[in-house]
């Protein structure tokens, strides 16, 4: 094998291994977060209460909204809906299990949406929720 072929083969192998590692890490982080996909209707998002049979937290991905909503079932049976948009510079937040973090500049928020570490200074937007039959209604207005 000449030098050129060796370098070409080595680079192809590095790319394949690198792509595999990136895909594996992406999949592992996605696998831990339940995501419910839905749509906005009449400025509301409906989520079945049955989704909370196994977990008290769900990421809601409404196709008409740019940002996800974090929906948490509280101990008293009510639901808290937070827009997962960082209040510093509008980056999508990710769940940490007991709050949210922004990978852009490092802000963190607790599960109530309060800032626990800057540079963000404002709390997350909270939406009003109500339960009608077996649906949690998130009011976006
Ligand atoms: S955009 Fe989130 S910390 Fe800057």
C-alpha cells in the first residue's frame, strides 16, 4: 500500500468511527428523554395524562412551536409547563433531570424555571395548564 492510499484509508476510518461516536452519544441522550410530538390547535397544546403513568416529566414537541415545552406533573396532581427557551439568548434548553441547562453559555434553571446560574437573569416562561377529561391542556396565550 502506498502512502496516499494509507492516508486515504485512515481518514475514512477516522470519519466512520467519529460519526459512530457522535451518533451513539446523540442516541443515548435522546433515549433518556421522553418526547411527545403533537401540534398546536387554537393556541393550545393537548397532552394525554396517560403519558405520566411512568414518569413525572415529559418533553413536548409541538410542530408549530420552535421551542419544546417541559411538562412536569407535580405532587398535588397539577402540571407545570415551561417553554424551554433560554432567557439569555433564546437557545433551546435541555433537561438535566432536576432542571434545565443551556449549552450555549451555561445558564441553568431549576425545575420551576428559576435561574440557578447565569448569564440568564429571567425565569423561564410558564404556561397555564388545566386538565379536561384525560387531556392536559397547555394554554399558549
Ligand atoms: S443562550 Fe443560554 S446562556 Fe446564553
